[in-house]
């Protein structure tokens, strides 16, 4: 089973890539917001 840290890291990378490929500004913003959210989770897990 995948650890939380690995999952959130993977999802952050996937969403950042999706943001870079997004066609519309709205889609890019949504994807980047998700990437940022996942990165915050990664930072929280590393801090603990």
C-alpha cells in the first residue's frame, strides 16, 4: 500500500503537470490549486 507522503507527492506532481497542459485559464487555475493543496499536505507530513 502506498504511504500518504508518497500519494500526496505523486498527486501534486500529476496535478502540476495537468496544470501545465491545461487549455483554459480556469482549468489551469483549478489544477494548480489542487497541486498546491497536495504540496501543503506533503509539507505537513514531513514536518511531523
